[in-house]
C-alpha cells in the first residue's frame, strides 16, 4: 500500500475512539504500520479490526499513558513487530467537565494532568529515545486543544494541561531540531467524540459551540486526523514547534 506514510511505523495513543481511531485508519490508508494504543484494550482491538478491513496493517496495545512502563511497552511493541519507530502521536486525553478552580479537587486535577500532560511528556521522551537510537530523526505530533491557547475552552485542570502540552511541544521541538526530530501540536476546537457527547446532548451547550464557531458546526474526528497526518508527513518538513489550530475559526475572533 503506497501513500504519504508508506513504510513508516507510528504509535498512536488514545486510538480506541474519536480522533485517535480516525488517525489510525487514515495513517494506515497512507501506508503506515500502526500501533493502536488505548487504556481500554477492546476498543484498541476494534480499531485494529477497522484498519485491517480497509487493507491496512495494525496491532493493538493496551496501555495507560500516565505510566512510564506502559508507554515504554507501546514503543517496544512497535520496534518488536515492525523494527522501528518513525512517528509518535500523543493523542490520549480526558476532559474535566468545565470544572472551575473551586470545584476541581485534587483527584480530578491529578487525573487530568497525569493523562493529558504527563502522558504526553512520557510519549515524547520515549519516542525521542527511540529516534536517537535509530539515528535518523523522527516526528512527534501532540494533541493539545484550543484550551491550550487561551481560557474558557475547558475547566481549570484541562486548560492548564493543554497549555502545558503546547509549551512542552515548543520546548522539545527546539531541543531536538538539530537531531532531525520535528515536534508539533494540533489544537482542536469542538470535535464530535465520545468525550464531547455529553456536551453535544445539552441543547444550550450545543448551540453555544455552534454560535461561537465561525463555521457554525462541530468538527469531525477525521478533520483532526487529516491535520495530524499533515504534521506527521513530509508535507510539513519545514514545520516544528507549531501549535496548529483546527477549530472552525473559533480562536480567530
């Protein structure tokens, strides 16, 4: 199977649903061999089945990105099955339900930060270790959010975590650019995923998102996956340290 990523090996976290699943399918269609990682093993297996049905190649790994050993296991699976790692997509994330500071207890804060920020840090660190051992560079794409570019797109913990992802992306991009490693982030707006299902089911919130988004609608997971594909492919070979908005114009106002 030829394509923009022919012969590349990619690890995608949060691959069991939403944007991660869409990215897994699109990457495989573009010729990549995919390691689909998710905390829920059954959903990762379902993503692999969908990839295989479309003629792609993938394996599933059950892993919790907030644990170093699990992230290491995912990368090791890529190397064991496919011989290398070319692209790391740190996509796994959770939402805080728009909880303001005084309603955010320690347990919520730790869960959001551990998955959304520490998990991305672990993914970046382990991927960079592998890239450097291979000696031929590599690409990292992190899923941030428009909440990483300003306030009011999430609650206290979520917004803090996504600002952290944007800062982490820029810092690591500068640290390892000279060694052929590119690091970028995608910043989605309101996207139709399992994480936003409750928000969409509330008529007031649904209408608010549509009214405040210039394109007047929620985005689809595939639209974010295409942006991730762009940042992962040679089409963006002169881009690093970028936080790319894919938000229907929400932050353009």
